[in-house]
């Protein structure tokens, strides 16, 4: 008898791994509830201008006024914690006057104190004069603008020619610039551009600054002479008068402007030969 052959069936199992995609986390700006009049209900921070940080600073909470364009007259303002408005003509009952005090230059007003927030943010006459409301977006824009000016000043300083660099640094440090090497001059120029970028860029755009520096150098070397009363420029060799400084004008600014005249251009060329 033939034996039946037994066949074994092999079973294979395939494991499937489920790949779960992680959702990207996006930062959401905080959303604030709004009152019926559109006022955002949130905590607000106010700070004194010009980086003032006294231990305490009190601003007026009475005898202040705000001009209402819709009504056409000035309305008296007061801050009273027991009132639902800061307008005196809308108050009812007793008026318990409260103080508004900045501590260390700052004042945090919680969202519950809507009346005080509206007084400070909308109506107080010292708004943006003595103090400002902290707004992160505006602050970021301001900081970005400052950084952009600083970058522009540093790039300009890096590419500035040596004569203009000397003229600008003479405004900053005076006659010491004559004793500096070119590397020291470039270093201090970059530091000056970083420290005060706005002033640096103003000086770079001043078309007379190189001529003013030229006149100062000529005076320091004795080619020109400035009278003790700073009213007259003359030749250092023979005291022959060259020009009078107009009243209430800086002598070297006046000299720079004079160098642009027909007579001044001839003198400039003469001095340039002596300097070289």
C-alpha cells in the first residue's frame, strides 16, 4: 500500500507598522475676549518713558481733561475705583479718588480694572508723553528698526575711505585722531558706528564734514590761523586775513562753506599742496 505523503503548510505572518505622522506645532497668538464696545479684556503694562525707573512715580488722577470730538467739548476725567467710568459727567454717587503710581518705572493693570486701563490707554493727557503702554508687536518693530540702522552704520563704517573716517572721528574725539594709526582709526570708527549709529550716519551724509576736517588739520599744522575770538581765519605765515566767520556760526563750518566759493577753492588748492 502506498503511503500518503503529508504536506505541511507553512504560514507566514507579516507585521505591519502603522506610521503616525506628528502634527506640526504652530505657535498661536493669544486670543483675548472683547467687551461689547470692542475693548480687549487683558492685563496691560505701562512704563515711564526715557527709561525712567524711580522707586515710585505718581501721575494725576483728577483735574485732567479730554476733548471729546463727538460732543464738541472737554470732559473732566477722574480715576475712582467705585465708579464704572472715568468721565465725571457719567459718574453716580460718591467719588472715591484713587492714586495711579508707577513702581520702578512700571505699572501692571490687571484685566479686571477696565476703567483704569481705558483712562491710561485712551484718555489721559500724559499718554505717550510721560508714559507708554507696552505693546510687544510695536516694541519688536522698534527693536528691528534699531538693529537695521546699526547694521547699516557698521557696513558704511567698514567701507568708508580713510579721509572721511578721520573727519568723522575728529568730531567724536577731537585732535587725538591725528595721533592714531589707520587700524586704530578703523577700530574706533566701527565702535562709534555701533554705539551711536544714527549720529554716525548723519555725519556720513554731511557733505561738509571732510572740508571741515581739512580746515581743522590746516589750522593744527599752522597753515591757517584762527583768531582768539574765533571770528577770523588768516594765513599762519604772514597773518593775512582770508575770511570772517559770520555771527552765530561755527568757525569750521563757515570755513568749509567758504572753501566752496571761487576764492576759497584757490586757497583750498594751495593748502592741499602744503599738506601733501
